[in-house]
């Protein structure tokens, strides 16, 4: 999720100050332990949105502490938000740290790919247990949206576990293949014709 678009969506609900936006974002994401956003990121994003004419400062709230600038969404911001709602979101399914670790482990004679898979599987089972516990404890009358996110996470973890089983079953076959290498290109400047 784009923090930029999340801020626009929160401001479409009602005007807010930066701290409220940060808390609102973290509540949507399921808590700061799942997706922490730093105050500096909120304020720098607000500044860029204001520069682009997508939000505007509506006023300043005085209280017991420092001044709080209240922001609201502009018509251009609403159009940007609507365009985001109409577009799809690309997943990052092929950017996987474990996959890189596995390939490098296969190329290293001192490493143990079977052990690497076992350690990863144990981690995934622990994550699955934790998420399943959270899902079981969630109240469907008050937290249905969060339950749907937990269900998605559970399904991804189950798919990762099935994939590890498949990799482990084909490990000897994979070991026989060379590690992917970049194409060799001539160095230096191209020759003049």
C-alpha cells in the first residue's frame, strides 16, 4: 500500500493532523508491529502532497502541546485517490530473500541447503501458528476486515510451506544445475566503425 494514497484516503474521511494520520494508517495496517510508519514519513509525504496540490492545510489546532496542522484533501487529491481505487496493485511475488539465500547456499560447498530449508520451514510454521492464533481470537463482529487480512496471510504461509516441500523433493536435481550467471559483455567503449 502506498502511504501517499493511504493518507489521501484517510483525509477523504475527514480533515486530520499528522499524528492522527499515522495512527489511522497503523490501525488500517493491523498495528505498528505489522507495518510501522515513522512520523517523518507522514510529514514528508504530507509536504509532497501539499506541494502537488493534493492536500491543503486547513488550520492549526492549539492544545496543551505543540501546534498541530490540520490537513484536508483537495479536489485534485480526490481525483488522485479515485484513480488509485480504479487501478490494480502489483504483487512482489518474485522478490524473495529466501530464494536468493537458497541459490547461494546451493553454490557453497560448506553450506547445507537441507538444513536451510528445515530452518525456514520451522520459521514459517511458527508464523502460521501465531497468525492462526490471532485469527482465532479476533471477533468477526468487530474485526472482519482484519480477519480477512489474517486469512490472506495464512494462505500465503501455507503456499510457502508447500513450495518448500516441492524444493526439498527436487533438491538433488537442482544441485546438478549451474547457478544463474549474468551474460558476459565486453568491457570498455564500443569500437568505432
